[in-house]
């Protein structure tokens, strides 16, 4: 048993040691000219700034007549700046800029903005007045996101079934009958994984381009998907699944076991080549817990179907006890690695209740707790009953394992959803967030982009326990006494429960600004929260 474990772990340790540099999810930190501005002089180019380097997928700049005036020769992405070229001569009116870029973790980032030269075009003047500056287009059209989510789930099933099945063969030493059944599961899982990875390339390309489903018929869509970070994931996974399939379709020998182990390592490695987790920090901090988490989860989940088959066989008790001995040692590592990954992604505990990612993660944690409960029931009560030969023990254990499988399906859906949702640490990386505490309420003020010029202030009002709080009114006051700037009053707009926004906050000077947040809790109660924000120079990195 331990020889089989070493066969999987040693290459995994080498993979962890060789982890390379990775980066974070891209967010917009500013633009020049700022969104919504009216300029007296025509700008030579449009610059969109991100918190990390990005790759341009496509862009356009529409003039007042709706013509694309983007100058390709002057368009490039360099060191976190997307530079879009403009012609030397511009007609007066409003220009609409839109872009699709790819962040270093392979996720699409799309946005749009407008600026006017000389005057605002009459056709868009009303739209500009009603539109919050800095508003971005949806980064991922729903049809692409949900299709890609489904493919990720299929890829997870393939990985868990193939890699988990291989691990079970190496660890549990099953009988010939169970080995044959497990090898069939591994083969089907490998084909599922290859199919999902191939389809995922097209969906990734379509998601980056942001076009209609018909884009899948265009070879460029698939090429863009292959060039993305997910392309590396897909290629590594396909190679690994192919090796596993070849190994299980060949007569059993030490060589085929080694081939299946190498294939498993390639499949596991694919999950460290793209995605949110591997871009959350230094690779030597993020990659080890990710690989440990995925490897142990694969062993556990991939063993469920074979274990369900073994319940009617004479060796059921022996196989289950072998599995349980390894699982008891592995589950604490699985949980600890999962906690590390969650902390890296969330950073701020309040984000668990105030962001889409946090709410999905909480749902996943509830499901994981239920899965651990079922596993404990099997270990403590149902497996010993089967060993003793109690009447009905096999039936009860079968129901419990089926419940585990159902819970795993829900967990994989949540995991896939997390993979297509920006994590809180990415949302915070493009803004300056400050906590202002009061007697009964707190306020988190996030300044975007936090540089001189046009800014946007998002305000989260919460109670002392960190829950979003519904209030009547919020007003923001900013001043710079050292530079002689008197308090500027900016009423905030209500967004949703606890969330308010000041869409236009122009701060012309760098340095420390004094901030007061007036919170009208009710018609008869209010509180003023005081603090400070720091405004950076335009060229600050």
C-alpha cells in the first residue's frame, strides 16, 4: 500500500518544487482620458491601466458617426497598460471605447468607456448622464460562462474518476473483479476528461472574444483558447488522460502502473497551470496546497464508485478498511489545504458575506461539512458493522456512499462556479479600501482607482458584526487641510443593501485626504465616521 502511495507522491513533490512564477486576476485601475470626460484637446491615444499585464484580444474606438477609428499601429499592451491608438485628427463629439483583454490567469476582462472631444454628441448625451463613470461591460457573456462552467464540471469528473481510480488501484490492492471494474471507470473518466478539455478550448476562446455562439465555427476562436492559460491546462490534462487510458487498456504490469501514475501527475499538474488559486500569490505558497487538495480529493471522490461496486463482493470489508486507513490520514491535510486556499482568495472575512465568490464559497463549505459527516459515519459506524457482518450493513453503507456521491456533484458545481467568479482579493487589488469604525456602524470605503483625477468611491455600511446594514442616507465629505482644500460634499447613491457609491469624485492632489462618512441610520439617529485615504500620483504603480 505504501509503495503505491510513494509512486504518486514523489512526482507530486517534484512538481511542487518546480513551480514557476504566476500572477493575479486583472482589474482596471484607471484610464486616460478618464471615463466620461470632455476634453478641449484631442488625445493622441487612449490608455487603460490594469493591476497586472494583460493581453489584447480585440478592441475598437467608435467615433460620433459610429466608425471604428482605432489605429492598429499605435495599439499595444505593455506593463499593465493597454494603449489604443487614435488618428492624428479627430472630429468633435463623443467616442466610445470597448476592449476585450485576457488576464494572466486566463480569464477575460472586457470593458467600455466614453470620452468627448470639444462637445458631447447629442445622441449619447442623455446616456452619458445616466451612466455611472467607469461602468464596465460584462466580462463574460452568460452563455459562454455557463457553458464553460459545465465543461469544468465534466473535466473535474474526468480527473476525479481517472486519477482517483488509479490511486485506489495503487493503495487498496483490490481483487481481480474489482480491479477490472475500476479500470473501466478509469477508461470512461479519461475519455470524459479529454472530451471536456478539447471542448473547453473553444469555449475559452469564445469567452475571451465575447461573441455569439457561432464563434465556435471560427478556427480563430479555438486558436485563442489554445493560446490562453487554459490551453496549457487542457494540453497537460489531455496528455495525462491519454497515458492513463493507454495504461488501463494494457495488460497489468509494473510499467503500466508507472505510466498511469505519470498520467495522473500530468492531470493534477494541469490544475496548477491556470485559474484563480495559482495566481493568488507566490507559487511556492499557492501551488503546494492546491496540488495536495486536488490530489487527496481525487483519491477520495474517485474511490466512491469502485467502493460502491465492492459492497456486494466478499472482499468488501478488507478493501473498505484499506481505503479508510489512508483516508483518515489524508482528510486533515485536505481540510487544512482547503483552508489555506480559501484564505488566499478571500483575504477579508467580510467578503464571505458581501461578494458573490464569498457566498458560493460558504455554500461549498456547508457541502464539504456534510460530506465529512457522511465519511465519519461510514468510518465509525457503517464500515465496522459491515466487518462484523451485521444484517443490512451493506445496504446502509451503499445508501451512505450514494449520498456522498450526490454531495460531491454539488461540491463540483460550486467549485466550477468559483472558477468563473472573480475572487475578493482580485476585486480589492484594483482599489484602495479603508475601514472607518464608529460606535454602532462601520464603513468600508474603496477608492477606485485611488489616483489623482476622476475616482469612484464604493461605500459598504455594516454593523458591528460585519453584516451589511440598511440605512437611510450616506454622504461623503473629503478635504485636504494641508493643501487648503475645504470639505467637498458628495451624496452617495444607493446600490443595494449596505452598498453605496459616489460615482464622480475628482481628487486633484496626491497625498493624504481627510474623509468623513455621514451615515443617517434612521430619521432620528446618525453617525459620522472619520478616517483618511491616500491618493497616488497618476504614474504610481
